[in-house]
C-alpha cells in the first residue's frame, strides 16, 4: 500500500461528520464564559454596520428602469432583455433541447360534471423526467377557437391544485367558454414530496445548471399543452395565479410573448423594496442567481407592454407585497411604457380590500373575469360576476392524478449532473503531478467563477482589550470599498509569537474558542475574524440565507466575497508581521471551504499551514446528504462544482502543510474524494498532511 493512501486510511478512522462548530449540540447548563471566550465575543462593529453594508451592496447593483424614446425602441430593448434573461439566467447550463422539445402528455380519467364543463386529468413532462399532475377544465361544447388560461398556483402545500378558490376560478373560466389548465406546483399537493423543496434548486445551481430553469419549463410546457388543444386560440392566451402563482405569472409572461394577457396576484415586487422587507424576499426561485445583471421585476413588468395586464395586490396582505409598497414599485413606474404605445387603458391595478389579506377570493376573481371579458370576450357575452359553483368543488382525492414512482426530483437531477463533475478532476491525472498549466487554469477558473476581486485590508480602528492572561486588541478592518469586518488579535501575556494564525468559523469568532486556544498554546499569535454573514457580520432582522440569496441575485457570490475578505486579511497580516509563517485555520463547512479556497487562490502571501475542522470531503455531500440551502447558502455557489471539488481545491493549496480535522464524510466517501489529492507531491504523510481526531494539534 503506498504512503499517500495510508494517509487517507488514517484519516478514515477519524472521519466523523461535522464538528461541534458546524452542528448544534444538545443543550447543557451553561458554564460561565472563559476569559478567552469573553475576548473573542468583544463587540467591535455597530449592530447594523454589516446589515447596512450588505443593503448598500445590493442597492448599488439594481439596474434602473430607464424610459425609452418611443415604443419601437422599447420593443428592441425588451426583446434584448428577454433573450439575455433566458440565456444568461433561466437556461444557463441547460441542454438546448430542453427549450425546444415538446412535452410528453398522458391523458387519464375524465370527470363529467353535467354542469357544462368536464375536468380531464393528465400528466405532462414539465422537465425531462419530471411529470406534473394537472387538470384541464374544458367546456362540454366547443366550437371554433376559444381563449385559454394557464392557472399556476402558489404555496398551497397540502391542497395544491385542489385549493377551493383555484377550482372556482377554473370552473368559472370553463363556464365562460374558456379552456383552463390547473397544474400542480412542485412541493405542493401531489408533489409535496422529498426532493421538490424550492430551495433544493440550489443543488442544480451548484452543478452549474440554473435551478430556476426547471420552474420556467413547468410553465412553458404547460402552455404547450394548452396551445396543442384543437380549440385553443393562440391570440387569446392568459396566465394568472396567486402568490407563488403570481410570481410565476410575471416571470413567465414577461419572457414568453405567446402570453397575451397577464394577471399576477400578490406575487412579486421590485428588488429595491424586496431587499428592505423580510416578508417580501420570497423563495430562491424568486431571487435567481444573476437576475439583476439583466433585469429587475420593474423591467419585467414593463416587458408586458403593450399586452393587457392587471396587477392585483391586497391592502393588508398578511404574507407579502402589501399594496402600498407594490404600487409605487411595479405599477406607477410602468404606466409611462404603456402610454408610449397609446395603450394606457390596457394596464390596470386593483387593490383588494375585502378581505384585503393574501387571497384570490371573490372580489379578486371577479376582477379577473372582468379583465378577461374586456379583452377576450365579445361585448354581448360578458358576465363579470362569478357563476355560483361552490357545490361543484371536488375533494383532493377526487382530483388526484398520480405521480410516477421514478419521477425526477431536484435530488435525482443534481445527482446525475454531479456524477460528471468537476469538469477537470484531479483524478484524471492518475496520480501524476498536476502540471503548472493545470494549476494556472484551475485558479483562473475559480477566480472567475467566484468573482474574486482584489481588495486590500486596512485597520481603521484599534482598541486594547488585554487582560491578565492575554495581550489582545479589538480591530475594525476595512476591506476594499464595501466592507468592515471585526477581528480580535490575541497572544498569551508576556509572549512574542513567531507565527500568526487567521481563524474563521461558521459560528463566528465567538464560537471558535477551542480552536483559538489550541493555536495559542502552539505558539501562534491569533487573529480571529468574522467574515460576511457570520458573527457580527450577520444581517439584523433577516436570516443570513436571505441576504446570501439576494447577493447572488445581483450577481455576487457570497462565497467569493468571503474568500476575497480572507485573502485581503491574510495579505494584511503578512505585511504586519513580515517573514512570519501564516496559518489559515477554520471550523465548519463553509469556513473550511473558504479557507481552502483562500489558500488555493493566494497570489502573494501563501499560507504555510492550512487547518480545517469539519471540511466536507466533497461538495457532492451537500447533495447526497440533502443539506439545506438555508443552513449553508454560501456553499451552493453557482457552478462551483463544475470548476473544482474539495480535492482540487486542496491540491491548489499546496505546498501548504495541511491538517484535516474531523473531515465530513463516511470512510468510503473520503477515500473516493481525497485519494487523488494525497497522491500529489507535497501531500504525503511526511510532514505535509496531518490528520487529527480531537482538535488542532501540531
């Protein structure tokens, strides 16, 4: 057995899953904090400093909605935005055939209601391998071409497509001579199953394939089904839905001009407003990666012009997008665009006051019927009031369609992608040393993927916080133009360390006491730092994952920003203590990957030692273990796994001496993932890679 493989096997006996830094331990009676813990928890930044800096970062990247000279110019601009949104956001990383292939359709039972319409059950292949249960409400008597309406629903988790208000809407459309499609939304109703959670689209993002594309395709292929009906009138096509259905309505209708009329209900708002209100941020598909490099929802609303559009919002919405915020955000700025076409009357706004909460109840439904009538129905046949149909509402069981056992999920789709990644694996070198060209290309690709920017760090405020055990300083560091980060610099009293360690942890520096203590004992001066979204650099009143999602939405990469900060801090430390060896030490999934990447991408002051506690043996574990996006949003950096897995990152960090503590993964997973790294020169067990069970030790 060769030496490097022995190293892996030594590690296997200690491969344990996550350290306490990355997992919540059972609660025990709290002991009084130690002096070291108190120093690490020193308040350095004002409470809202990082929150305000993150908000400023976001707002500075919101593209303005600029009024064109005339309608012809806006036609050109709007089409350009559609093309870019589809190419650069929605279908990034998807096979071209996904956009062009027609869906498979399975027609099943029919419910004959005897009320002038029938309900036909069907499944259609919304995305390759992913079949969507749906209901087609069809008038019993059909002659010639008639309007069609796609009715996506929102977060109706138990009821899904069987929600009463949605049934009544579709029944009324059919009784008015229209054909209505009522599809199930993933994670709702019959698709309320593992693998469909909306945040799990991040698994596809990690693999370089836009997860939002799946959501879009479910709508596109639903409309394909409708338009394939022999009685469908392609000049009278509408989309409408509530909440998540309202988001689907605007996102799809703005990008697919086959839609001729749109009625989104309480489904979206402009990002400037969204970033300020926690309840407005929404799920991950509503803030897709890189969206604002192309267009905000204000632009997408204007892209409806001159097609008829009715925006419905609710006066006292108890979910999101309250009317008083929505109207100045996405309605008033768009009115001038309709005026360019001389079609001001086609753009309407309705504020629901009865009941005024998050609803698609009678008042809102009747506003829909009136709008459909105005644009799709001859004057003599219009009926604005709802046709009473309460006794025709079916149960969930009656409307059940059925889902194939092997139906594709975000799990299966991402696992298939991950199996082929990364694109340039270290394993392909078959144990031979990685050539300099491989190192250069991988570093350049990672820098581009993570959108790393060169930044410097400078101390802007210092406070002595020493006690009788430690010489300590509380430091406020300015990183580039956008960020301040807090740090505590420590050394045992009366010592002059000749090495310096920079420590980062998922729980913030206040949770890194054990690692810091061991490094101090080993003769290091320690600089414990809070990076973006950790410790004192967390948003206030928002969850860190919400701001991570928004950073991705404007084209940033939270993981890349963390690496940028850590690189700047490492360079600052090298200049402050010239000639002293630098250790990068980290605890937790995200911080460990951040530290490895910083070691790999350092250009000037490469670390002498790299210590990780709880490093995942592979990014693929995030998919295999179904790790929640909301727990580690930074790790789901778009396309990161295409460019490198942990194995490649570690190889790029050489010749640093590497200590992997409590590496996450089973014995088999670690062996498979890291053996190619241990075969690289400098990664052998002769002093270059040490593996420890309990904690840091030299």
